[in-house]
């Protein structure tokens, strides 16, 4: 985070449309994906891999996916209803 005086850094992205880099090295993600950032200074080169996850809107963060749970519960309850037999019907089993 500290400035190194007298050294010029050159930052380049493997895909400038997906990952933008300003001249001072600030990275801005534009779309999800895997990228490489190449940094050149003092005749040396370094490559850093950057993973950009899919965007999740702030109002969706922390929410649990309930649709799958409801479907399972509905399927379970439907199968339970199919096999359920009212115990009062057993009274008629012993009739002649």
C-alpha cells in the first residue's frame, strides 16, 4: 500500500473487458471469470491470478434457497399422504 518512489509499475490484464486495471494498479471486476494480472517493474515480471465470482445483489446475500427445501417437503408429505391410513378404519376389519 505504500508508494515506492522512482519505480514505474506496468499493470496489464489478460482480459481488459472482464477485469480493468487503472495505471495505479486498482482492479475493477466487470464480469465473472478467471483472469491473470501481469505486473512489470525493474525489469522483472510477476503474474497474479484473480478469480471473480458471480455477482450476487446485496438484497440476496445471506438468503437461503428455500425452493428446493419446499419441494422436498412437498414430495415427502405427498408420499406420506399416499401411504397414510386412518386408524379408525381398522375397526371395520373384524366385522363379518
